[in-house]
């Protein structure tokens, strides 16, 4: 299972929400399950951030 907090720890170079979406899309190629366990700390994180992360993973 892939956790959002794990992605954020493994990719400290990610500086905004769009970069995070790209990393999630890439990781979805090798993972089966995704769990959102933290809110991204970026200034550009939109209100529908959970939906967008789930869509990027699927």
C-alpha cells in the first residue's frame, strides 16, 4: 500500500501540488492501493485535493 506521507518523505524535491500529482501518477504504475493519510502542505493545494490525488492515482 502506498501512503501519501511516504511519497512526500521520499520526494523532498516536490515543491507544489502539481509536482505531487505527477509523482502520484508515476507511482501508480507500480502500486495497487493508495491511501491519503495527510494533507499536502503546499500553498497551491486546492479545496478538492483529495479527489485530484485519487484521480491521479487511478
